[in-house]
């Protein structure tokens, strides 16, 4: 094996470079701990790449660049990233263990807030520092919304919008040789198009990373719908995700069948999940898909993620209530309990409509989890309108809330509205609703003590999640990915302490 020892005292911090360079194929590069200069780092990595392309490395060449995919934002983005990784692997492009070890770094971005945009830009700069010669590809919602802005950033070689995301694997595979790299421009490769013409969906199972079970490895999330027809005044998503479209029933059944061998519970998700099947030419609805999954697969538990309130039809609620294999869990975005604010938001329901759906669910499922997304500080939300919303929320049988503080999203109608609420007031209102949510959640958990509930055990062992979305700490370790009957004995900070009654 060739060996090269380097000493350069110009810049400290060589540990990062040492980890990147020390073993690459048949070439060993050792960096003196006093540090190496930025230019020398680039030269060394280029030396590594030249070595890989010369044919002496037995294991790999530059025709097989290592790719690292980093996802930002929602479940849909995570699903896109998982599908992208699968496409890359199918083309023989190996995954890198980290950004520092990658030849190509793909950043799959979010743009729901200005903070999300800044997170993406900061990460681009960080990748540039960590791995100066990595080829950076930026995709996702930010790339669709502002491709030119991203293409100007130092180190960004490709910007690919959601409209062309399914072509990323082909793009990289077709330009992966060293000679191709030398011929390609360093900036300016932008691939975007009319997102409203897009009909493709990237989807692959991802493991749940929600706040209830943040490290769980036992509950795959399957995106079956993308895009949104709604035009909420605060939301940019329809303009970066496109029209509502769905994965066919046959494909959903096939994917769930493939998951059955490994998992007990599958979570179905989408940008606007309740609109599954509602395209021209389709007569199926979400409840019909669930019936097919129940009859044509052996999945033991299906859980729905967020569904718009008016898509919780009587048929869907009745099916959930009557079917033990569907989790007793309703998450319906509310946003505000004020009629005036809902109108300004361009939401398609009023508080009375929302209440009808939630109270129907509670009558059918007395112990169900009922959660909502709520926004505070929307433009024009006076003290009186906030109090109207708070009172409505207090009257609903919520078991948990996700409370968001309104953040201006440039390009949306809400950002240009008058009467923007001061940041301090927004934060105060967020605190008030979080305290109310905590009280409701504690009362709900208290009502479960001493009664039996089904749950799926999680990884690491000793934890579980009930059918009605309550995190559990078990009184003894138990194998993960099992359906068990348990009995809550006492409350923990955010869940319950329970014993397994039967398995």
C-alpha cells in the first residue's frame, strides 16, 4: 500500500481532514496533527481521486462516487430522501457514512419557513468547510422555490427542483466519471420545471422520527400521497410540491406486503393524505384503500398521520372505530379556533364544522388520541380573536396539540397582510396554548390508568407506543416490534409507566 505523510503547520484542525483522507482504496494519507492548509486539503483529496481513477484501486473507482443524502423538514421530505437513496443504490452508487466521507452530498431541503431556508444555506456552507471538494447537489422544496439563489452559493454544482427530483439518480450516474467532472461547469446546473405538471411521486418507507418516538426503529412511515390543491394564505407548499397526486392502490398494497415480514405497524402519510384517490378517473377514497390493505395484507396495525378535518368522513371514522387493526388516532389540523382567522387563512371549514368531526370521533372512540396543529400570531389575530380560538380549543376533547408560532413566508399572501402580530405577543400566545395542551394531555393519560390498551413495543427495548398514541415506559425490557396488551400504572413526564398484561 502506498503511504504519504504530510506536515503543514498553517491551519489547525487536521483531525477532520485526517478522518477524511487516511484510508482511501490502496492509498494511505497521514496528516501531521499540527494541521494542513485549506489548499493542501483540496490537493490531497484530488490526489485521492486521481489515484482512484488510475485503475490501481482494487475496490472502487471514481465511477462509483460515494453519496450522502441529508433530509430537512417533514415526513414527505424524509420519504423522498429514502426513495432517492434507493434509486442511487440501484445504479451502483454507494452511500457514504457522513458528509465528510462523501464525494457527492445531496441536500434535500425544506422551505416552509425562512428559518428552514437559512438552515439549508448554513448546511451548504458547512459542507463546503468540512469537505471542500465534495460536489453539492441541492434539491427539495427550497430548490424548487428559489433555484437561482441556491446556484449562486459557493460549492453548489447542481440545483434540482422537486419537478425533476426523480431524475437525480440518472443525473449523477451519467456524470460520475472524473473526465465528466472536469468538463462540467462548477455552477449553473439548474433543473427545475412547472411543478403543477408533475405527476411523479418519490416514495419509500422511512422509520418514524416524530416527537413521541424520536429514536424508534420499528414503525415505518409510508408516503402514499403528495402535493396539495389547497391555497392556505400562509403556506408555500402547493407551489413547491404541486398538485395532489397519489400512489396507486396496487402499489400501496405491494409496499405494505413487503413491510409485513418485518414490522407490526405501518404509518400512512402524505402532504394532504385525506385527498388520496380524489383525482379525475378514480372512484376510490382513503377508506377504500384501508379496506384493501386490511383484506389483502397481514399488517397488524395501520396508523394514519395527519388528515384534513373535512376528509374525516363518516365512512372513514366508522371504519377506524370498528377495526382493531387501525389505530384509534385522529390528527386533524385546526390552525385556529377563530372563524375570522380561518377565513383569513383561506381554510375550507369553520369552527363548527371542525367541532362536528372531532365530536363524532370522540363519540365513536371514547379513548382515541385526538390531536391538532394550531397556529398563533397569524396576521390580524387580536387579543379577542386569540381568546376565541383558545376557548374553542379548550372545549374540544384534544389529547395533544402541536402549537406553531406564525412565521412570515415570503411569497405567500399572509406575509403581505396588514396587522402583523408582534413577535413577543406571538410567543406569549404559544406558551398559553402549550400550557393548555399539557393540561389536556395529563388529564387524558390519567384517565387511562388501570385499564388495558394495545401497544407496539419500540426500539430500544423497554418502551412502547399505545394504540391511542401514548408513549410508554415498561416496567421491564421487552423485545421491540411486538404487539402487546399493557396496563398503565402511573404517569411519567410525557407518557405512562405500564406493565405488560399479555403478548
